[in-house]
């Protein structure tokens, strides 16, 4: 469904991503791991069109989207859940959710999807009239995920969903991510928490200073003796 072919991205003269090859098949849950400044968020921004690569191609669902705008990419079926949640703090929970359906024209189905979303995230139904900014961090993360679902995406790309959450909410959020994947949504999970991400993923890639240094099935990565060192950025790996 998604394929990055030799993608290289820079900020000014600084090359951040270097010949990245990555693919996500339909129905998969794939995680992209790495430490701080490894290039994870830049990879996500490049996929959703916020940053343009200077080399390589991105293909999604049979289309080359490398030069598409973020709006075109969302309409094509990629819905991002950005780092830091990025909800609208002064809008109600319901209005935040409806913003996720902004590009849709099937008004009757939007209400059905809203009801289904409340079934998946019952706490949001309880808080539906509250301002988004009054929710806890974990509830805001659920709101950001639910808002993304209202666009009826073919793929979710999630950036650091565990950041800033208590261990209890991290467990809840990853349980929901796994459930969404089981329901047929393809997911690319950009995450720093390697153990929990690999525990629910099918496959994974490890970024180190803009390079993919390890990749494979989640089980193989969890058992790879070089995984921890590469993930922490303390070892250069050539394979």
C-alpha cells in the first residue's frame, strides 16, 4: 500500500534521511523505531507531504504521491496522528471529531461513523461536550486517533502515540491501535518505545541518523542482539 523508494530529505544543507527504503503492505501494522534525532518524525512528515524529498519516490495505493500536497494525500486515504496530539483545545470533543471528517461529503455516513467512534472510545462519549483542552493526556490521544478515523482512512500514520502518557494509558492506547489493525486498518507506527511497538507490530524498521540500519519481522527484531545498541544509536551497523 505504501512504498518509499530511495527517499532522501534535507533541511537546508543538512541531509536528514538518506536513501530510505520502506514498505507497508495492506493490512499490516509496521513500526518505525529510532532514538531522538534519528529521522522518524521527518519520515512521517515526508510521507504526508509536509516535507518534500530531494530524491526518491513515494507510492501510495498505486499512485506516486511524492509531490502531492498534504490535503491531496489525506483525501487519497492517509490520515496522520501527529506527535503531541494537536487537537483543537477550545473546540468540544464532538467538534474536534467532526474536523476529521472535513473532507467528506457523505453527511449521513459521518453520523454513523461518529457513533461507531464513540463505541470504540466510550470515554469520548462521556466527554463529548467538553473542550478538548480539558481532557487528560491519554484522553486527548484517544481524541486525536478518533479524529483521524473520521476521515475513513486507508492507512493511519501515528507519530509517538505513547509520548507523555502514563504506563496505564500507554497500554490502553496500544491495545486500541492493535484493535484498529485487526479491524483492517493499515498502520505505520512511528515510535520510540521499541518493546511495546514490536509487541503488536508485524514488522519493523530501525532508523539511525537517517539510515535504516535494521529491519525484519517484529519477532526477529526483538531477538536481534544488535537491536538495542542500534536503537540507542551506540553502534554503527552495516548489513
